[in-house]
C-alpha cells in the first residue's frame, strides 16, 4: 500500500489536538502524538516543524472549524446559544484557547491579525441594529458567558449545584446576553 501523506497529516492533527487539549504545549509529548497518530516523530517535524508550530496549526484549525460551525449574527442571544452548544460538543476548542492564554499570556499569538479580523466580523454583526460603540463589549461578554460556562465545570458545580442542568444554563446564558443587548436599546430610547 502506498504512503498517504494527507491521511498521515490528518492523523497527526487529530492526535495533536487531543494531546494539546489535555496537556498544553509544555506538557504535550511528540512521542505520544506520534504513537496515537501511528506516525513517526520525523513526519511530525517534517510536516509541521517544532511542537509550537504544530500547536499553532492545531489551534488555527480548531478556531476555523468553530468559525465555520458558529458564524456571527445580529442576534447575539441566539449566537450565544449556538456557541454554547458548540463548546459543549467540542470542549477541546476552549481548552486549546485556554492553554494558549496560559502559555503565551498577553504576548502576540500566531495569526493574531487574522484572528482579530475574525472577531471584528462578530463585532460588525453585533453592531447592526444596535449601538456600535458598545458592540465590542457585548461580543466579548457573549464569548465569555458562553465559553466560561463550559470551560469551568468545577466552578459551575460549586456555584450552581451538582444537579444544575446545562440546558437550563444555556437558556440563562442567552438571557444574560439578551439583557446586554436590551441595555443598548433602553439607553438609545432614553
């Protein structure tokens, strides 16, 4: 059977996604990625460069998949629900972004300019029909409410109780985002 470089790359990316989501860049091991991907370490370095570059590719891919699955819209509460659902089904995307924050901190991130433009698309969508000067804050809080609710299960359990329903929390997140949006409309009417 002929060697399939595309299939090997896909296996490496899948294995690296799981490894980085679980351990971050510092804790991830290329040998574990190679074993899980049924590839040799040399292939990883040949295709992706070092571990940091592999992480950047994995994160960029996870964010592109998220962006495709949950496009921005004018209805921020509905967007928050879709984002909540996505993070619930794909928690590795949040974990990767959290590892990036822990390991890079406030330094520039790979592809920051493109990622900033993507967030600007969300801000532009939120600004339609509302006050544009506040859209950035509304989008930031929407992302935080939807993501934090999934990213911190221990905090969710301690504050909301062990029997708190994620379905109810999803509705509460949408309601909180609706309140942010309603605050815009009430100040416009004043």
